[in-house]
């Protein structure tokens, strides 16, 4: 039997109305520092087809389990899918995005959103939903995004003198008999 796809929990994503206000409030209350906010406008494949969306987001510098705050500028892809809009998802890093996405689908977590590769397959990230966990998705993040996020958080933490512990270090993988 082969080992199931590698999955490692590294963040919890929370939708906020104002990223700046949430960063100030959460930071003050929980003693968190934040990476400089970024914006993303990549298209997502959803039940309505490929839809553009815009989001502004940041990650806590403290971790390795990070808090991700997201302000949806254009939430179009999310409007016709199942799930919540505030405590949004648990984010898992995987070294095999297509395999991990297939594994979650086989376990009853249907894929509702994903990045789109040139060949039409899954790219960069995917969101999966189970009727048994109303309101929450599982986000799978590929090694490409993990490298980008890891560098972004590490640089911001170093600039503030905060110790950075990477949530993306891979353990040795072993095949099971």
C-alpha cells in the first residue's frame, strides 16, 4: 500500500471585512505581527466556470501555525459554493497537489475551487468541502505557493527581529509495505 499524499496543517484562514482593521485588532489582542499585505487576482475554477477574483491578505509572522487574514475585494468565485465566509478554511501544504486533491475527493471532500493549470488541471491551490463540516473548507497549497509564502513571511519576520520557523519543512517519506 502506498503512503497517502503528504498533508501538513500550517494556517487557518479567516475572512475579514477590513484587512487593516483586523490586523490592528488581532495584532494588539494576540500580540501578532503581520507580513506586508499582498493582493492576488488569479482566476479560480468554480461551479460557474473560471471566474476572476481579487483578495487582499496577510499572514501572522508568528507560527509555525499561522493566522491568515483575507479581505475579499471581489468574492465572486465564493458566492455559489458551499461553505462559510468567515472562519473560512484550514490550510494544508502538500508536495503533490493533484494527488492530494484526488485523495480528498475520494474521501468525500469535493473540490469546489482550484487554480487552473495551462492543461486545465489543478494548479497552485485547491479548496475542498465536506457536508459533514458545514462552513469550512480544506485548502491544499502546492510547493510553489509554499515557497512564495515561506519567503514572504521569513523576510518580514527577519526585518522585525522575529524568529521564523518554517511550516513547510518536509519530513522523510517512507513507503509502507
